[in-house]
């Protein structure tokens, strides 16, 4: 019998980890990490949601990497499994970028997606 290695629910690039550490250091309330979720929004159906997490939910998927803790809302896991979280700062955009292999499409403005 072979053991399959479990796929990471989310990977975090060094740029994203650095920005998360910076946000956490400036946040004025105690936080255990950054929580990622999805919510119904936009013309494509779903939008990513980021917020400071004051506590861990027992059902959160926890990703600890590069000195940061990212909590994934259990209702979002199936939508973002295998996603890479990056942070981009260039002439066209500044912010977190989700590279999600589950996305089937995005709205024209890029604010929402569907799977």
C-alpha cells in the first residue's frame, strides 16, 4: 500500500508572505493570521475575501509557511484548492493575485470568478 502525499490547499509566494508579514506587523489588533474565504459577488459569481483572523476556527484549513499563517475558511476550500497566492506591485496593479487552477472564467473587470 502506498501513501499519497496530501496536496497543499494553498501555496504562498515569497512576495505574498512578505506582504502578509508587513500587514500583520501594522495591524492594531492581535491576529493569529490572515483568513481567506470566498463570497457570492460580482457578475461571475464568487469573489475572494481576505481578513485578519482574531482566532482559529476548528474547521479552518491552516497553511503555515515562510513565517506566515493563512487560514482558509472551510466553505472556501473546495473553490481554492491548489491556488497560489502571490503579491504583485507593478505599473498595472498592486495587490494580492490568486492563481487558481479551478477557475473556469472571470468577469471583465477581474473582481469575480466562477468554477
